[in-house]
C-alpha cells in the first residue's frame, strides 16, 4: 500500500533531479562561451574545449576540480551561496543569469544584486530629496541597497559597478576609484573592519556574512591584517575627506540615520562641512544630472 508521504516524495525528488540537470547544463553553456583571455588565462596550443576547461573554472572559483565536475554531472551535492557567488563571478554572469543560477540551485542570492523589500518607493524619494547631499541606504554588512545621484558620483561611478559588488567593504579594499577617492584610506579600512566585526557578532554563521568575509580575506591583504586585530567599534558621526575625480577635495560630515529600532539598515548621509564643500557638491550634482 502506498502512503501519502511516498506519493509526495516522488515528484519532489524528480523535481530536484530535473533542476540539478538544468543547473549542470547552464554551467556548461556559460563555461563554453568564455575565452581564457577574458579571465586572464593563457590559451595554450592544445585546447580542444570551447571556452574554459572545468579545471580552469574550479581554479577561478577556488573550488575542487572533482567537486565542480560533479556539479556539471548533475550529482546530488550541496552547493553553498559562497560557491554560487564565486561561480557567478568566474563565469561573468550578468544580473539575470546570476538570478537564474541561484534559482536553479534552489537558494536565495544574499547580495545587493537581489531586490531589498525594505527599500520602499518612499525611501527612494527621500534619497532624491536630499540631493545634492550624497546619501545611500546600507545594511550592517555594508551592502549598498539604494543611493541617490550625488552619492553615485562621490567616489567614481557606482552605476558602472555590478549590483553584487556594491558593498562598501569590498569597494574600499578592491576598487581603485574608491581607494583613490578616500583621503585617509588606511584609517578608514581599519575602522570599517572593526565595525564589521562588531556587527557580525549578531550574524555568525549566516551565509551572506560568511560569503562576504571569505571574499574580503581572499582579495585583500589589508583586510586580513585588520581583521586579525580583533578590534570592535560602534557607530559614530565623523568628518570624512574625499578627493572626488570630478570636483576635487571634499570635507563632509558622515551621519548614520537608523531606519528601525535595531542596528541594521541605515541611511548614510554626507553633509558639507564648509561652504567650499557645499558648492562642490552642487557642482557634482549638476554633473550627475547631465550624465
């Protein structure tokens, strides 16, 4: 006699199998369309495989070759969000392809590339109303969830950065434009690492936080050094200096405006410290409107 549990288990298992095969086919198709030159690898003289080899994708994504091969063979293995993020970047997926990858894997993309329901139309209107003052909405992990036009040009061109990379911790450690724009870069990096450690105490083990930490530790010796200091610091208003590529030196007051009773999502504003900064922010806003 067949039980109800047995009857429902069959389609669930079949659905998982179909999704694994779709994921495997999708990964193969994305791998085969990328040339070695696109990712900084030599082509060699005996390449028969179109695009990248499996071992090359595994190397770029910092995963085992056998494990990645099993993934393309649709084996029944668990895939973490950290690995999916690494694969998405290695395979140069756009926003739609990245969303498709996470959907096939049966999980949620935890990066800013995914939409954030807390950023309401009303909140976006507040960001626009603050212009020419640069302002954005961040969570405690430093993901940039929304921003106005002046903020987009404060340290380069934020619109040109893929949504999954719009994280202040990543940008101050890996983006050349942001690093050049921050006057006291080393102090800023150390302070941000201390703030991240303080915030992470309430999110230990969460996939998105683990993914960000692994990426920072892999990409930045400066972050690894600061992280090993085990410093923690709370939030505070402070003066910050930038060298903007469009209007020059800016001295601004950084303020965090919390959006709820808990220390989580916040609106970050940079108001002018002096009249010179005010005039330059107005000029930056005009440039942003014309771009």
